[in-house]
C-alpha cells in the first residue's frame, strides 16, 4: 500500500453518525448495494435536516429492459427516499450504479468527468458487504485522485500551490459540464476541505509517476511533452462530450428519477414555506404536474 492508498483508506473509514449508518444500511438493502458512499454537504455539517447524498454501488441488475440499458450507458440512476431512522425522517438523494462501472469511471476510462471530480472530494465508505467490495471502492477513490491529478498537471500552471492546480482543474470541469454554478464555485469546494486537497495532490502525482519539484509551498510537476499532449487531447475530447452527455442524463432523469415529485415538493416547502400536497397523480406524473405546482409557487 503506497502513501496515497493509506490516506484514501483513512478518509473513507472516518466515523459517521448512527443515523447515517442506519440510512446507508436501509438503502443498501433496498437497492441491492454492495457498497455505500456518503458525501456532500451533510458530511461536512452533520445537519440531518438536510438531504443526505449517497452513492449505492451494486451489480447493476436492479432494473430490466430499456431502463437497464439506459443505466448501462447513462449512469447513475437517481432516486429520492424518506427513511424513518431513530425516531426521525432522514431524507436521502441516492445515485446508483454498478461497482465495476464506478471503478472504471474513476480510472478515467470514459469521457465522463463526473465520478472522478466528485470523489476526489471527501467521502466516507459507510457500508461494504465484503472485503472485495471495500477493496474495490478504495482502489476506485485512489484512482480518482490519480486521474484528477494527471489532468491538473496538464491543465494547471507550470508551478503553483496545490490549491492553484485544483482551482484550474475544477474550473475546467465546470466549463465542460452542463452545470449552473456561481462564479468561484471551485474556490468553495477547496475551502471546504483545504487540508485534504493540499495533502492529496502530491501523493496522487507520486502514485501517477509524475516527478514534482518543490520551492517553498509551490509545486512544479514535470510531464514529458508527449504525455502533456496526450492528456490535453484527452481533455479536449471530454470537453466536447461533456454538455451533450449531461443533456442526455437530464433527459433520462426526467423519466426515471424515482421520488422526483416528493423531492421537489420538499425542496419547495423548505425554501419557500409553501406546502404543496403530494397527490397520487403528482407522484406518478411529476413532469405533467410541474407547471401547476410552479404556478402555485409563483402566486405565493
């Protein structure tokens, strides 16, 4: 185990509250997960009144037919759940995908950028069904760091602090993806866990075999010209594919987001104070119901 693997294992093994563990267990049983990763704002704040973010990684056999085919190419599947845990309701937004696909995505095997950019940020492995699943997730998170670090070396400055390289990388991924983010979002991500990112980058470069010069707090990665050209060409391909891929996923989610109406109505109530009843029709037809709900919000 190298230094990067040691840091990744320690990060993934951090303790979480009993409510989060119980929610992860329920979701793993419900969705057929071999491993459950917890990440996002509640990991930082511990505020269980918010929405918990999970990735549930399984064998990919939960759906059949067209939905299974769509999930094979346009992962992850997304769902929203309200779980009774410890005398309270815990709300969770869950992404589900095969564990094998997750590992390959973290390794940068696809044009997709979302997995390795998401999981180079802090996450906790709340549940693993066995040692093989745990090892696969740890390997994937370490691979995500290496994938991100390689692109950071190619897209970032010749020399700078670790945070300078991360800013350059995250800013590039936001431009490539179809996301509505405020300017400076990359700074917020880094500021949420500055020590994590400072420690991770040189370890990931070392694991990638990239030589690094140091001068004070600045780092200077050395990439052979052929490797720099290869990485920049690979990034151009991802930049071209990013927005069309995101659009396809949004179209898929519009028809396959389990619990979409319940999630939307809870968000409306949380942010506006307006309670809109969840009727059976709204739950079955969230897209058709949306104009009427938005009209009520606008009138309010």
